[in-house]
C-alpha cells in the first residue's frame, strides 16, 4: 500500500499539489472564520478583524520585500545561484519578521499605556507572535514551491493549518474561544510547522548572502513595497475605514461575506504559489510572446473556474450565510453578488501583477495601486454614509476597475511598441 501511494504521489504534477495545498489552506481558513464568527458574535468578530488587519498589513511588507521578488527572480537563476539566493532571502525574512513583531509589540504596549481598550482589542503579545511565526511558516511554504517540493508544502500546511483549526475547535467546544486564544492558536501552530520544516529540510540562513539577495530584489521590491502600502489602503484599509464609518458589527458582516467566496481564494492564492514561478520560466524561454500567451491561457481557464462556483454562490447566498454563520448574518447576504464581481476583477488584476513583476517593471504596479486606491478611498468617503455596506462594496469594485483599466492600457502600449520595433 505504501509503495502504491508513493508511486501515485510521484505521478501527480507539482501544479496539482499546489492546488491541493491551497484547497486545504483556504478550506481551513474558512472553517476558522466560522469558529470565530459563531463564538465571538458579529461585534466580537468585527473586533477580531480589526486586530487581524495588523497581521495582514505586516504581510504586505513581507509580500513586497521578500515573497513577490523571490517567486519571480529565483526561477530564473541556475541551481547554485538559486540556493544561495534563497538562503540569503531566508536570512532577510527572519530579520524582517523579528523587526515587525518587535515593532508591533512596542507600538501596542505604548498605545496600551494610554488606552486600556487598545490593549484589550488587539491582544498585543500573541498578536506580535502571530505575525512572526505566520510569516516564517509562509516563507517556508513558498520555498517549497520554488524548490519543486509541493508535497512537502502540503504536509507542512497540514501541521500548521490543521493544528490551528484543531486548537480553535477545542476552544470553541469548551466555549472559551476568545480573540486572545485565536492569536495564540495561530502563533503556536505556525511556529511548530515552521520549526519542523526547518529541521527536516536542514534549512539554515546564510547571512553573507543577505546583501547579494537584497541587491537582486531591491529594484522590484522597492516599487512593490510602496505599492503594497497603497494597495492595502485601497483594500484592507477600506474595511478598517468602514468599521469607523459603519461600526464593527458591519465590519464583521463584510468579512463574513468575503469568507463565503472562499472558492475564489483557492484560485487566487493558488495562482500566487504557481503562476509567478511558471511565468518567469515562460518569459525566460519565449520572452514577451511566451509570457503573454501563458497569462492569457490562465485568464481564460481561470475565468471559467471563477464563473462556475459564482452561479451557485449567488443563487444560494442567503442559505449559505445562515448555514455558515447563523441567522444574525443573513442581512448581509445581498452583498455576496458584489463580492463575486470584486473577485472577478481581482483575478484580472493579478494577471497584470504577474506580467509586470516578470518583466521587472513593477513601477507600473505602483502607479496602478495609486489610481485604484484613490478611487476606492474617495468612493468610500462619498458613498459609505449614504449607501452603507453597498457603498463600501461598490467602492472596492470601482478601485479594481481602475486597476484593470490602467494595466490593460499599459500592456497594450507595450505590445504595440514591441511589434513596431520588430517591424523596423
């Protein structure tokens, strides 16, 4: 039996295991949301989302400085240079995560000195540990994908996310699940998975490779760093702003809506683990033509994959909300169609991200982020008070339209210029 299982695993392609891994992660994140929403209530869940926005914001820094450049640069290097580069990036990841965790702990402690409510809401210590170990485990899984070890990534995520849901389930059944407990569960399970992975892989950072790795990544990461902050304002920042405009109860409802569209997270996050690596390889082999052909194919098949679950989710939106979160969330079910449209536009935006990251023109991502965020924030301030939750969703959607329009215009000009140069 073990031999047959091993043979079957070897026949399954790496890309399929990337999808399997993302299905696992997204499914358990969905279950996590249900545990928290049911245990904390709409108001408490909204407070958790405000707290968790700190983790998401820290992740934008990690994504810009480490993950995004690494996924696009590493596949274009030979084996020896790739190993040195990845070990250098590992050293940078540890440094950045420790600094971010310490900064959150310091800022939260200072703020808590003046306002006890801040400390109670953000649960500073377990929150800072969640940032540290979540990022380290996330770096490890991306290392596995780049190294062609998708099965190992899945096994590590079984430990991390499976352990997280198990811990939350125990706390939930004991009726003691709190915001503090949730962050302790995230921190401890991420730490265990990360340490197991490092020991098994015999992975260690190379400090002397930090500077060369940083130099390879800086041009790309500097633009992505600024773009990430601007993009955060136009996406997660909008949710935080909506919490101040409409209250934390509405914020909890909006987050529940986003969780319902979990199948899209599987596709979008799965793409982030696979498409940038494959896009870099296609660009190395076929330059602009190979890259665009690959991304067009991803857009077509991905669009179909999005459309299929969208129909079912839209039809049974109210039933899904009540089944997953309870009757008190049913009032927000009419927003699901808006979220489906946002997911479709986000999917198209991702193709632009991959294109510009691969050809090392990340300044276009920065310009697109500025345009999209200005549209989203302005629309939220104008529409949030009058249209309430619908105004928030419409604002996010308009921002995504801004992204797609700008990316489409720049890529079209780039294609025409290359065509003209070939003719001349």
